[in-house]
C-alpha cells in the first residue's frame, strides 16, 4: 500500500507535496483571550493572496499547527487550500494554555479523555468540520513549556497514545528550544 499524507482535501502522495513549510499558522479565529496581543489570522483574502504568492514561488504545502479550541478552523483551511492549490496539512492536539479561552475543557480532561478527543478528530474529522465536509488531521501538534515539570504531562501522554494508535507523527512546539533532550527522553518512555 502506497503511503500518503492526509491533507485538508484528502490523501496526497508524498512526492506530490512539493516544497513544504513545516510549521505555519494559516488561520486563527479570534478567541477573545485574556492574553493581550493574541494572534488573529482571519483575513481570508489576504491569506489566499499570501498562499498564491507562496505557490507561485515554488511552494507546494503548508503544515498548519493551530489545534482545535485555539482558533483553528478546518473549514477555512479547506477553503484556502482549494482556492490556492496549496496542500494544507491540519492537526489535532493542543497548544499552550494561554492560547485558549478560559472555558476550554481540554485542560480538565484526563489523559484517556484527551486521547479519545484526538482519536475522534482522526476518525471523524476535525470537530468544527463534522457538520459539513469533514476535514481530517495529518499529524498531532503539542506545545510544551520550558521544562517538563511545567508542561501538561496528561496531554503529552494522550498525544503519545493517539500517535501509537494511528501512526500520526507528533510535532512539538518548544519554548525557544528549552528542554528538548528532556522531552525526547520522556517521549521515548511512552
């Protein structure tokens, strides 16, 4: 069976992806966060214009690292992918807590509940896309603090469990590269 990469528009053979921007945030809806200056990227026309320029400069794919609950909109990711012919690879997973509204429940989930949430997105599509045309994630994104003891281990365990069950890779956002060896060793034991 030939390997494929899951994009927001369906599976694509790796040799069809072209040049890949491996860490992007294409769309971030306004979350009305307490965090001052939280990023919002929701100007559809400008995003499409930027992606067309990227495509015209030789780019082929974008890896979108904005997870559910933190402003991700899989429907918009599919729309901009269709409009620009740029492959977009969406994620399930989690970002840093400061990028979520206070009522976001991922932080109160157990490791098993979070793993089921991630697996649900892999099997049924990104939560916000299920009522239209489901969009599926191609990887699991996690974001950690500067040290393991300050990071959400239950969510890290959930991501590892979901990765083992699905074969999806984990992309990890670190705080300026802090503690990378410690995190790699931790995941090696999961």
